[in-house]
C-alpha cells in the first residue's frame, strides 16, 4: 500500500501514475514497488521504490569475504566505511559512499564534531535509536539527522519524517511544526522516508527511462523530478560545495544491455564505490574479483564485506541497476605553516600543518635560489630537488657548508591526484662563517 499514488511535487507535471506493475500486488517482490509515470510530452518512466528491510531476509546465507580470500592478481577493494541500517537502505548506502569521499579528497561531506570532523569507519560511536514501535536502529548523522544526535539541538530527518519501518502514515511534522532545513544528511536530499514524495518509511525512489541507456540526472531535473535517489545524491554533493560530473541511473546488463561488469570495475579502479540497487535492497559495491565476476559489497546489515556474482542475486534479491554520481576531483588544499628546525648536523626537520584530504606531499628545495619556481611534479625535478612523502614532517640533510643555503616549499597531493593550487610559504636555512675581527 503506497502512501499516495501521485507524489505531490509532480502533480502539475505528470499525466498518469499507474498502479503497481504486474498482475497483482502479490506478484511483486518484497521491499519493491514499481509505478509507471507518463510525462505531459508522452514519455513513459518507471518509478521504482526500494525499501530494503532493517535486517537480512530470513532463510538466506550471505557469503562473507575474508581478508586475502580474493584473487591476488585480478582483484581490488576500496576501504569504505560500513554503517548499520538507519532510516533506509539507500540512504545508508549513500552515506557510506559520502563518508568514503569525506575521508579522502572531499573532506566537507561531514562537518560534525565526531572524530575530529572525519567520518568514522563505522557508526557504533553514535549508538542506536528506538522508534515509537520499539524497533531499534543504528544512527548515522550523514544518513539522517536527529535531535540530540551528534550535537544537534533541533529536530532533524528522523524527528520530521519517521513513524516506523514501512509506515505509510503522514510524516509527523505535517500540520504540527515546520520541517527542518536540509543540510547535513544525504537522506533528506534523496527524499527517503518522506510521505510528501510517496515514500514509505525506509524507502527511496529511483527513476528509469525503460531502456538500457543511462537516465541522466540533468534530464530528470529538467522534467521536474526531484525525488530520485541519485538526483538527491547529486544535490547533497553540490550543497557540500562539490561538482558532480556523470550522474545517472542505469539498468545492469543482466536486465538487457546496460551497465556491465567491466564498467563496474572501471569505477572501482578509479576509486569510486558504486551504489547497486537490487530488486528490493540497496548495497555498496566496494571491489571486485575477476575470478567468477565477483562483486565485493557492504549490505547495510553489518560491517562485514560480502560478495555476490555480477548479474546474480544477493539474499534472493536480483541485481537490477546502478546509481552513479561521480564527483569532480577538487584541487588539494594549500600547505600552510611550513617551518624548519635544526636537527643533528647536517640535518634539518621540516614540518607543516596537515592538509585535509591530502595523501602525499611534495617537498621542493633549491640551493642558493630563494625565489625558485618548482617544476610540474617530482618526476622531473631538475634543476631542483623534490621528494614525495606521507605524513607532515621530514628530516633531511642540508647543513654543513656555507656554500649551500637551501630554500624549501611544499605542495599537497590529494587522494585523486590533484596538487595544491599555490605553493606553501617559503622557509630556508642559511649558513655563514664567523670571523674574529
């Protein structure tokens, strides 16, 4: 039973929203509803509502991937945070991906007080919350905000929208108080659990164009669609100050054409986790193994890495589609406070303030050239010297000759390979001889 057939924001745009696809509601897979949407120009879309449950379906075993169990030569796995189901499987999956980016080159995804402003690898630090029916769920402020969670002192996503898992009741705030302003929770932008967008509690909608080709976010937004989960991911990233490049929903090739295992591997190889929609649940693809076309995934039900065969099923739910919202790589932040202190002769120690999202640093030096301009990268440093290091300090040989006076500058390199737009401040050591008059 859907909350209402026609999402209120589309009332002026859509001619028809047909009832659930199929002979009867009993023919539908669990946790999964399909509506047919006809736009005024005659274009027909599918609106798929995914409401994966807070716990794994009974009767299915999940394959856990042990460290080192994958192939040595044909596998890759990204280190992605794993959060427990909170507010909905799609919102939780999206929070995992946003947290992965927060811990790399996009550190503004999470700006709360926990863990020094860096999203933790799991959500245990926030404990759980219990709804009015007595059901307990994990908490993750990046997925859904809540009064009292992570230092918040006003109502948030859970206060405004939640009644109970799969509830079709009107959201609590309606007619009672003003809903909160979107900002720090990705589930808000995805319209997860919001009755005004016909999403039962725990559910998120995704739109498809009925073909094997991508259905781009720009096209959806141009048609007035704002309740698509992928569009919501894009809107959240943009609200956090980042640029989204490719953004689309696409059926996987087991449906007929569409997104392939090769494309999935390319996303992982480029450092991008992939949101995968099953028929009734959303998971995060974090790696692969060519042997058996295996997908390594996080399923929102625990913190373990699990696996499924590309194009197959997981806990009895077939693979259906992907949600892609690819971020442009930002420039790395600039190194500040580059300082020099004397170590044991002939060494000096350089130190600086760590740069958020930096994976490495280039430390450039020049002899008797205080205003030198570094080269493009350390691969071709001549006529200067360059070292690439991790960490935020370096002890190096410099002292020992009055003929050699070294000047140093630094640049940060973030996790997607971009360098600081500007050089750090310059610091130097100077040696001179003292003579007695």
